[in-house]
């Protein structure tokens, strides 16, 4: 029986992934800001085959609440085999440029809250010498761009943290999976016009679930984003700084 902790469980991508874990009969512990929404998700996932579901209300920016949340998860479903971190916000880049507090708040949500939790999870998983830690970052972390560098910088910080953690935890048999989605049609991106490059949460979830359960260190979802970001990263800086992206 696999015990799965899902942080940011009400996210559209996390919910689609949770369904796949439910169909395998996993025990699921859902963490998020809206208790009512989590209760609905718990019922739905139970009906889809989850052995057990439970939830915990937490704003991830409440760092002091992380320890109690992890204790509640272990009390409820037992030692965590898979920790899957999905919460995030898409900052208003222009508004951030005029507001230091807003910029730092967005960095707190998208980088520091995840890093705070990872610090605890890494020690726990290392001690137990087992398990998988999977985190959703973004292709936006691969290169800072004018249109969203507050978000990109936060995701890049988490990417780098995960890269180091992966090396450290490899010795203990713990897997660390970095998940880099491109454009996904979710509430986060509701205001955007959708085109050819856009993916649906269900398709993205299939690939994430496969990487978590079968293998993969850093995955791009959909996979073609690896090539797109390779091209974007290889644009010389003297050209890059003059183009609009
Ligand atoms: N959609 C994309 O195109 C895209 C692309 C690349 C990466 N991503 C990443 O994918 C992940 C999932 O996003 P999504 O696209 O599925 O969007 P979503 O449906 O809007 O989900 C985002 C979730 O994060 C939760 N959240 C935000 N701040 C939080 C906090 N302080 N504490 C706890 N939970 C918090 C939200 O909670 P509430 O439900 O309470 O609002 C929401 O459930 C995010 O990390 C995002 O950055 C998305």
C-alpha cells in the first residue's frame, strides 16, 4: 500500500494526478487552503478506489504549520512513501515590479514555502532511506524572461534546491523528481488565450504519475517543452536581452 501526501491538492494538475493514485488504491493525505474543497476531493478519490483519504487545511506560507501537518499525515495514513508538492500562484509581473512586498510574497509562496517543506521532508526521507519526493516547478524557471521573471526566479530557486537534494538523497535510495510543465489549461491560467502549445491537466497528470511511479529525475510536460526550452536557453544573451518573450 502506497501512502501519498499531496500538497496543493486542490490544484487542477494535482487533482488529476490524485485520481491516478486513487485508482491504484493508494492512501491519500490532501493538504490545501480550502477545507470544504478538500472534503469534496476526499469523497471523490475514495469513490475512485483510494484505500483511505484524509485532509488538512494549511496555507503553505504558514511555515510553523508544516511540522504539525506532517505529523497529522503520518498519524492518519502512516509513513509517507510519496510526497507530491503542487501548490503555487502566478504573479502579476507588472504589479510586482512596483511593489516589493508583493514580489516577496510571491517568492514566499512559490519558492520559500516549498523549500521550507522540502527541508523537513528531506531529513525524514533520508532517515527512512526510502520514498519519492516530487515537486512541480515550471519551464519558466529555465530562463528569466521579462514577462514573468518573478515567477521564473522562484521556480528556478526550487529547481536548484531539488538538484542538490537529489544528489544528497540518491545515496539513501530516495528519489527526487522535478516536474516542469509548460502551458496547462487550469484555473491558474484561466485568463490566457489557449493555443497549440496548451495541454490539459489529465494528460499532464498521466506523465507526472508515470515519472513518480516508474522513474525520471527531471521531466518536461508535455515532453516537447524540453526542446523548446533548450532553444530558448541557447539564444545568446546579446540577442535575448533585445527580444520580447
Ligand atoms: N497551469 C500552468 O500552465 C502551469 C505551468 C507551469 C507550472 N505550473 C505549476 O503547477 C502547479 C499547479 O498549478 P495549477 O496549474 O494546477 O493551478 P491551480 O489549479 O490554480 O492550482 C494552484 C493551487 O495552489 C494552491 N495554493 C496557492 N497558494 C497556496 C498557499 N499559500 N498555500 C496552499 N496552497 C496554495 C491553490 O489553492 P486554492 O485552491 O486555495 O486557491 C490552488 O489549489 C503550480 O505549482 C504551478 O506553478 C502550472
